[in-house]
C-alpha cells in the first residue's frame, strides 16, 4: 500500500529541489552526533517549526529504522494504529515501512492494530520524513498514530514497544511528533511549555500528564511523548537534552498568538 503525500506544497515545498534547498537551510551537517534512543520533533509548517526539527534531527546518529509516534488530528481510523506494510511518498522519494518490525509490534501489543485510515490524512508523521530522508535516503519507518486514552495505556504501549525492540535486536530510534502550546500569547506559551519541558527532561511521564491537565497545556502530541518516555526508560534511557525551543512568533514576528515547538533528545 502506498501512502501519498498530503502536506507537500503546504507544510513544506512540493518539489524535490525546493524541498532540498529548504532542508539545507534548516539542518546542521556539522552538529555533534549522539546515540539517541529517541527524540521529540515538531510537525508544523517548515517556515515555523523547521529550524527546530532540523536542529534536533541533525544531532542523532541514524539507525536504519525509526518508529514514528504521532497524534491523531483527524479522528479517523483505529484509536491505536500502525500502518504495517507498504511505503510513504514524499517529493524526495519513497520511504519503505519496516514490515517485519511493524508486525512484531502489533503481535506483542495490547492495543496497537493494523490500520491505514488513521494515517491517510494525518500530517504529523509525514512532515518528519523529508528530514529523515535528507540524512539517510534508505531509512525505513514504522508509522504509529495514537488517539485519546488514559495515560496508563500510553505507558503500556511504550513498554510493550520497548520489549519488541529489544527482542528484535535491531537498532531502532523512536521519534515522537508533537507541537507544544497552541494559539496563546508568547509569554503565556513559553511559561506553559517550560512546565511541560521540565517534566520531559526529567523523564517523568506521569508529571507531564499532570502538568498538561493542571495547566491546560494544549500540547497536541503528549500521547506520543508519554509513550516515548515510557519506552525509552525500558530501553535504558537515563537523561534527556533540550536542543532547541522557539515559537511561531520567533519566525513570523507576531507574538500575539503563537504555537510552541521543541526539539529534545532522549539518551
């Protein structure tokens, strides 16, 4: 099954040449590379969040396969969805799904199911692909979309995912796709996002869930991030590093109503 691009020409350039040129302006080929278990990267239009995504993805030593965790913005499809075979298309070419790993994840998961509908019009994973392709043209992916649920479900999905990765003996990187606070003044957005970032840097998924609820933080990808933290700790993560934070206002100059973006490494 082929997943055609839905964000090309909107969130990022629709031509290969234009996309490559934009990516070159946003990544750092000389950045120090680290062995990351996972990372958090934003998923807005590149003119707003691309420099944050580029900064964090530039820092990782690449594995052959990335498990991509994204939120469900569309409400379509299964609640906990894996596209388990086929490929995704971007202007830079085709990205193959690691079908063997995807099937193993489904078999060992209490919640994840094979499903295409949740992925068809969801942008949060697609916008990550050109950055991955820039650094590794033959990268493979396992795309996962997470719907609304209790925090304990995300934690269990993460632990079971980690168990499958261990058993596979593959080197796999987990990427959680999330934007932060949405459409608040700059000062308010930064204040709220700092509370969420602090919990993430402490690898405390329960505290992240608490702060998202208590401080009304409109972080669309908290489910992928909670799942990432849970999986990463099972895989031996000891610390996290903030690579870059900024808002849409830092790109547009309009600070009245911004969206926050963060790039974090989990090591």
